[in-house]
């Protein structure tokens, strides 16, 4: 059925006669050509034949059995020409690799069987069915030494290699169990890539990839399939891998529901310390570097001036949000910026009393509605009462003050990082009515993005809130609106492939502080992004000249000035119900925190 539908969808200029020619030798594929281009030739490259590399087996206590760690150490192999199957025999069971051609697709079916009385758990193996020698480095492959592809736990397993005279898409259609399906560089420095199918973490896998096994217990068999689908240049991946995309979206359905795509403002109340910082910021007069110089917070006069500036800034933010027709604003540094990078953004609202006690001072101005309010409560109230959403920055690391007067962000285990973020979000949500959360540095210590399942649970705990993680994988789009940085990385839109399986996916694109020339050069792309549903993030703490252009972009994109999805009365009611009269947090989601704590097992302790 697939080849027939495939032919119907292609342009009339493409003949449906198979262009893929595969012959077999005594150990798998002997020669493979597509559209006249030789991509595999075992007579020239004997090392390209089927082989099984790293394997992982454990005993009943979880101990890794190193003696069984290499697939080419086995009890014999056999090629069955009739079924085109290579069979590997081991003391514990078998691995079978079968080839089957269907028109211009070469399917590779693999089964891993663990004997009933083996006494071991087979956790997985890295299988290399063949190697492809492209005539040139495929389009988009930046470096011949970089692996291409991923684990299907973080994105659909679809890897496109366009080599000029055609393309091949490496597809693992099933997303129900974890699997690595990749094009692995041979290390020869040219455009040669081994097809890798692995049920355990491959040797040499870069640190930022997910890690997982796919255990097979004694008496069980695990079977899976990948396909190498060949086509002319220009055929869309969505056509060639439609099954993988649909299976992915069923396995990890989109849960985010956020139809308000208006601008989100950014606000920075402080500046990170510099060597040439004015003396009053260096000697304790304004230790968190709030709103410029000229304030000595150690004196009553300085405290009054500080409070008046914070409240005035809130009023200025409201005016700018109205001009931007924004939905709300995220204050990056409500705790100020006392420490240099990488600790300047504290992003721990639950520690504000310790990190920035001046923000917890009671407003001295007795004019209603600030009587008896703490300064931070008053700041957020001004913005929220004007009908705008408020938000803060949260980090998965733990802000920690050091005995010598410094501070650091302590990396946590995945379990503790999730609980830490949940606690911080809960605090800001329940105390200030925050519903916009920028999640800074959402990576493990090795740079790997935190698991998307963590954000799925956080989003479920706060269904009225939008989470914006700094680092992400495609799966994060099911629950969040990941950050794209036009400012630092020239990113202009959500990757089009993501909308193949998440049609309503969107990103938050940081454009504040971008110069006029860059905005003009990328105007068409940014307008298209807004029209497709992406959100631009712009300065609300002052009127940046770029803001006028951003407003114009929304107009060109056809976004309605009044397009707000969330009912203002419902939002205000939610805030009133969750914030006590004293401004202290109400533990609305304590059960969710406990659920997070109890949902993890055998996680390493915090560093």
C-alpha cells in the first residue's frame, strides 16, 4: 500500500518504476544503487557488511556483564539467502537482521530473542546493517564526523539525507518503544555513514542525546523495523515518513492549549555587575543593581526612592504593554542581579526574601492600593490589575548563597530539579498570579535538555500557565512553547517539520535588543512566523525603537489587535482565589508536588 500511495503523491515527472536496486552477498547487502548512484558496494568496502557492535546485558542484580559486551564475539553467524536474513547466535539467544525491498524502500526488520533459561536480561545492542557512501556530504549535514538522527523518545525518528541525485529517509515508524535510528559516521572523513539501529545507548553517543535501553527478559522476543526510503530530490519528508509522524503524535499527543499569540513583554529591573559599576552599587548601597545608580538603600530616603522607581517602572511597563498590544510580561530578574554570570539571574522567586530583601519591604507610600503591601506584591499587582499577565524566570538549578558572600546555581538530579521548579512556579503562581514562566538553563550538567516528560507534568500542574524552556527537543512542543533566540542565534521561527506532527506548535522568539538592520533583513521571516502562530518577545520595561517594528509585523501578519483567548475575568478570579490577603502563598498544588516526588525512583542524589 505504501509504494502505491507514494507514487500517487509524487509529481508526474517521477516514474513509479523502482529506481532502487539491491543485490545480496554472503552476509547481507552486497551492492545498493539508487537512480544510478552506487551507495553501497561490499566488494570495495568489505568492512561495510553487517556487524553487531556494543551490547548490554545484566544479571538479576543489575550488574553489567562485560564479557557479553560485543556482538562480534558470538557463537556463530549464518546468512539465510532465501529470507535475506543474517542470524547471530549467542549463549543467551539470537539477533536476526532481515532485509526486504518494497519498491524504493529497503526495510530492515530486527528481532532480539532472549532464551527462557538464559539467566540474563538483554538490555540492547547496536546493529549496523549496512553503510551508505554518499557522493557528497548530504544537504544540512554540517560535518562528516557528526552523527545524524536521534532517539525516538525526543523526536520522530526521521533522518533525511539529500545527496543531490536523490535522497534517502531513514525512518523508524514505531514510537511506542525507545529506539535509536541514526546515520553514524564511519570516521573516514568522507561522506560515508553506517546505518545504526540500537536498543541500547551506542558507544560514542554525544552527551546531549538521551540515554536508554530496551530490555528483553528471558523467554521474550523484541522485534522492530526501520526503513530506508529513497526518492528524488524535493520530495517532502512529510510524504516519505507520514507514518512515523502520525505514530509519534499518537504516542506523544500535544497537550498545550494556548491560543493567545500576542506579544509577550520582557522586563529587566537590574543589570549584572561590571568592573566599572558606579561605586554606590559596589559598596552595598544598591547591591542588587536595581534601576541604575543614585540610590542608597541603607537609608530611609534611598528606600523611598527605590520603591518609587519600582512602582513607576510597573506603570511604565503597563503603558508599553498597551502600545504593544501584549498579553503580558515576564520579569527576568525580580530578585535583582547581585552576582556575575552565570548566577546573575537568580530565577528563584521562592527565595526572594533572602536574595533581595528590599523587594520584600512594605511600601511606604500610604496611597491606596499599596497600603500594607510588600513592594514585589505591589509591582505585580499594578501590571496584573491593568489586565495583563505577569511572569517570572525559573531555573532547574538551586540558587545557593555561599559563606564568603558569593552565590552559585547548584545542578540538581532530575528528580530534584523537577520538584525545585514546581515549588518555584507554585510560589510565583499562587502569590503573584504569575502564569508566564521563562525556564532558564533547562539542561543537565552535560548539556542534555531535561526530559520532556518533566515539563509535561509541570504543565499539567499549572494548566493556566505557559512554560517557555530555554533548551528543548521536539517533544517539548507538546507541552510548552520553547524559546527561540533571534537576538543571539538568528532564529526566526518554529521548525516547519515540527508542525508536521504538532500543527499548533509555537515558539516564543526573543527579539528584544535586536538592531534595526537585522530586523529589516529578517522581517519577512518574522512576519511569517507570527502569521503561523509564533510569539515575539519584546521590551516592555522601556519603549525600544524595535517595538514599533514589532507592532507593524503583527499587523502585517494579520493578527487581530483584540485577539485574546483567555477571559480576563476568569484570570482575575483565579488570581484572587490563589493569593491571600497578606500576599503569602496558598499551597494550591501541594498534591502535585508530592506526586512529582513520588513518581521518580533510583535517581542520583543532588550534587
